[in-house]
C-alpha cells in the first residue's frame, strides 16, 4: 500500500490543483491517487471542488532544493564536492549512463547542471547570435516544471547538454534525492524557480580574481594567450552583467572573492579576501558570527597565542545592508599555513552548525588537495555546506512533525 | 658566452592552487633570457601535466577539446576584427570560454578523482571503441 503524504500547504485548503496524467513530453513519471472531497459545510454552500488528483510518490518526498549561481562550469566545481562531502559519500556521475553527463549523484544529494536546460545548442546559439548567458538560450519553463516535479517527489527525464560536442543529448532519469542542488548560470533568474529554492548561494568573483584564475586555467593551452583570455572575459562581460550578476540580490548567501588587501598591488590572485554575505531573516538559516552577534568586529588571530607567516590572516564581521536587504558579513583575508591556525579560527566562530568541535577543520583537511583549502573560499564553502546540512535537518524534522490530515468524511 | 636566467612564477608550483576554478598545480612558466653577443632572446616554456587518462575515449576527448580551443580562439579573433561589439564576436568568445572550461573540468576530474571519468561507463560497455585502453 502506497502512502500519500498530504502536506498542509495553502494550496490544499481551498482548491486542489489538478494535474493530468502522462505529460510525456515533459518527461514526468507519476503515480496518482484520486481523492474525492466533499465540502465539509452542510447545506452545500461551500465550493464543490470535484475530484482532486494528488500526486504521490512511494517514498519520502521531502526534497530540499538548493540553488548555486556560478560562472565556472557545472557540477564538478570544488564547492559541490565540499558540499556533498559534508553529507558523507563522494559524488559521482550516474553510473552506466551518458559519459558526458553533467550530473553528480551521492547518497543524499544530486547536483544538476543548469546548462542541461539550454534550449539552443552551440550551433543554435551561433545562428541566433546569443551567448549561453542569455536567457533566450535557456528553457526556463522546462527548468521550472522539472525542479518542481523533483521537489514533489516525481522522477523526471532531464535533457543532457554535452559540453564536448555542444549538442543536446538524449535525457537521463533523475530520481528525487533528499537534497537537489541546481548549479549554473541562472538558478535565480526565473521567479518561479526562485520560489522553489529552499536556499540559494551566489559565487561572486571579482574581475581581477577572475582574470588571474583564468590565466592559471588557460595559459597552458595552445591557442590561448593573455590577450585571448582578456578578450574572452571582456566579450562576455555585457551579457554577464545584464543577466547573471543581478541574481545576487536574491541570494541568501553570497560568497564574494576579491584580491587581498594585505599585500599592496598583488595581482596574482593567490592570496584572497573572501566575504560571506548572509541574509538576515532567512528561514532555517542563522548567520555565522564572530564573538558578539550583531556587533562589528575586526580580528587578527595572529599574535601571542598563534604565530602566522606572511601575509597573515585578518577577519572582519559586522552587520550591513546589501541591495536593500539586512545582512551580516563575515570576511577573511589571508591564508592558513598550518592546521593549528585553522582550528584556532574555527574555535572562535559561532553558529557554524558543526556537530562536533573541529568539524570544519576536519572537512577542510579531508580535501586539502582541493583548490582554496588554505583560504576563505574553502573555509566559507565548507561552512555553507554545514549550514545547508543544518537547514536540511530543520526542514525535514518540521515536515515529519506536521500531522497528516486525512480528508474528513 | 650565454647566461641563462630562470625565473618561475611564484606560487604556481605549490600543491594547492588558491583558485577554485583553476586546476593545474603542475603548471610552471619559465622565462629564459640568453645574453649572447648583446642579443636577447626571450622564450617561454610551459609544462603541462595531466592526470593519467586510461581509456581511449577520455584521450580522444582531451585531444578534441585541445584542438577546439585553438580553433575557436583563432575563429574569435577573425570574427571580432570587424566589430568587437557585434553579437557574432560575443558568441565566438563565449564558445572559447565554454570549451576552455570543459577542458579544465576534465583536467580537474582526472586530478582530483584520480580515475578516468569513463570508468563506470566502461565497466558496463567494455567492447566500445571508447573503452579501449589507451596506450601512449
């Protein structure tokens, strides 16, 4: 016997949304139960809503959806690896499927690359004269329908965009995971998709750091030069500023990566200043703070108890506003050289949602070979991962506590 | 007599590059300047090491992406000669970015996961062309 969970959401109070079976072109797999609901008011003056179809899944459909906006390719970034690692287990591509799939699956999480929702493949974009950054190259209707379906416990056949061939490959089946992460250029662009997100993050890399990183990434490639790297960034900038950048005001957390202020005129992008901008008042999310919540703190941990090598470490914490929202900002400039620096810093941070003392350090050490493991990018990505775990546990415990209301006869 | 001076870009030889999105800790640049009868010649040497690719399919992808980067950069330069602000120019550089990132992703995967991305595919389909073991 299948159990259908009826959540006490507003949509079930008055009318039931009726969904038709087999929307095959959108790739849905549905198991449906039809409930007939009689008006509870005597005298028949209440609205008779007729038969309601409630979509059920056989399992526990409490998928938490996280959005990550990043301009760095999909599903393979170190942020995703750190995040899935917090939940345990390694994230891998779907076994035996398309080898060029962008999807990553672990025990608890599935990471979907939003490039899979390109409506135009590489040739199509060339013909129409639009970049991948342009909303016209993406099918937001499909994105919304499928994320909504997965969130409500229904598996979908999601297209695959092949970055090697530049073509759209046949779809792959995505089963609803406990946590769905949608990563890409436009997770917060469409309002309907935005409303499905339980938490959203924007990775904001400053122009100087982006340039330095792309040099490291591309200089070894035949064909590339400083000029070509620069030209590529400049050519994409107008579309990036128009379509991608505006999403940051919607994010619950922004990780901003800037050049360091500790070394004058540093342009190597090696030492970084990283700011974790956390929105206040987000459900199930309590911002990380230093020493005294809501106050403004400047902290240099290096001194008598802790010796650091050049250029050292500098922290800042305080309240601020960001695009009209109340936020708290935690900032780290510099880098970790030794394990004890990391654990010293961790012991002074509050609200980091660890399950035991030293968990942040342990996670950072587990992936010491990942880029960013010695600076704020790795630290804040790990902390955000722990906050997401905390958010997930809060959401799932609050849902199981809600009583199941059977229809009253 | 020629003197050889070797400068390497600091930091790029460390094991932990700081960028989340760069992926090549074994990259090094060397500038060689030869002083020979007052003539100076500077040449640049780049060394690239990738994690070992095991299957032919992965080696083919690497090769294809490398070629595409080169090809698309020169296409973009051509297209943009006329009008740098044109849509065609934008799209051309966007394609360069796409394939550059795809190559970097493949490189990162080989290094971090230390196994061939085709591993699980080839367990199930060992007879395909892509799954022949690549021998250099």
